[in-house]
């Protein structure tokens, strides 16, 4: 079986995980969420944990010994130089983890593999994929979802959105666009339409 690698991207809080879940549940895809890998690497003892503490200092560590992710988030989204540094450090490590996952998928004979990568284009990972999908939603819905999920003020949510590549640019560069506006069933229909006639 030939491995088909699909890159799933889109703006923050646009619904990438919902599309990945549809691909996993209905199409048998093996999925990897790069955000989840990042969170794992940021746990005490993880590769990124040690790098962040050396760079920022002990004040980013909570009394319980974990990274203060809210504080680091404020640093990242309000200081472009720090954001660029973090990306330069994290992306090569994450790329190695992604490649390891692809090797594992190939070894077990997977047909469809989905990598959920928020900063796919910013990281320059286009070469990894046979096809790239972008998920998008209305700006107001994106802000609302982000505020609810991460307990942010409106301005904090907007700052995080603006720190990423504009959704229009992401969609322009993607092969398939999934509009996440009218609910799960509509998104699922779009996924099925995009995959019509294919077997993995």
C-alpha cells in the first residue's frame, strides 16, 4: 500500500482537529497533531522544556515545576523576535518527530496519513505532503472559539490570530479548502466530496 500524506492546516481555532477526526473516523487515517507533540515536548524533561528554561530563565517555570504556558504565550505573541527564535528551535525538532511518525505509518501499512500542522507554510513543510488542506471559518467565529478555548480577552485572541499567516494566504496556497461555518455535518460532506473516488 502506498502512503498518501495529507497536510492539514489553517488559522488558529478554525477547526482543524474536527476535520482530522472525520478523516480518522470515516477514512481510517492515521493522524498526528503537531500541537499535541509540542505540548508533550514542553512537559518537564521534554526537549523543548529544557531549551525554553535555558533561554527565558526560571521565571517561566511554575511553583509545581511546569512551564507557565500562559506567560510564554504572551511573550510569543507580543514579541516577534522571541516568536521567531522559538520557531527556529522547535520546528526542526517537530519535523524529526513527524518523520518518525511517517516511518511508523509506512511500517504498519497505513494508506492515508494526516499531519495537523498549524504553521505548515511558515515552517516550510510543504515538501512533506502529497496534498495540503486548509480549514477556515468566519473571523468572528474564530475569535469566539479562541477566547472560549484559551480563556483570552478579545484583544489577546486577535493578537494570536494576527501573529499567524493570514487565513486568505493559507487558503490560497492549499490544494483543498474546507469551510467550517455551518456545523459538523456540512464539514463532513466537504471532506467526503474532496475524497470522492479515492481509495487509500
